């Protein structure tokens, strides 16, 4: 089971992100892609919170994959707030990998998946791509 401390960290990060998502959705003129990105993430975050509360490991694992799919998709969004949230999450994930030596979603005895050199390289390249997009041509 994911430790209560890690669950609280995940709840906090998810809720902060969702507040920013809702604020951005309501207060910015978003493109269709941006709106779709926000709605998909809000729905997946509701499922994520429920999967943590009721501990549904299969759903947690599925949403684990959705995180990286959405981060990858973020290179196509245009809103600066949304890009900064994606960048912040990428930084947190990379920090967590270094600090804990594993993904925060993994149980203590679980074999390490969702973490490794290939994924670290991918997140590094994705960080550069989002940083570049933040620096050029975002709204």
C-alpha cells in the first residue's frame, strides 16, 4: 500500500493542480486542445483521488500511465499556465525519483516500474521541449 505520507503528498499536489486547472479554464480563452487537456486531467484526477482513497491498485497503475501520456500531450497545448503546471509536475516527478529512488506511486515492496533510465531520459527531453515552448510562442 502507498504510505499515508505519500498519499497526503499526492492529494495535495493533485488538488493544487486542479485548482489551477479550474481557474485557468474559467478565466482564460483556451483553445479546443487546451480545454480538452484540462477536462481529461480533471476527470483522471477524480479517478486518481478515488483510487487512492479506496486503494484500487489496478486503477492507480492505469493512471500512472495516463500521467506520462498527458505530460507528453502537453507539448501540444498553448496556455502558459497549463504548460507551467506540466513543467512543475515533471520537476516534482524527477525530484521524487532522486529523493525516494523510486516513483511515489509505488509501494515499498513493489518492483520498480514506471521508473528507470529510459523514462528519466524521456522526462529530461520532455522538460526541454516544454521549457522551449514556454519561452517561445505561448499565450
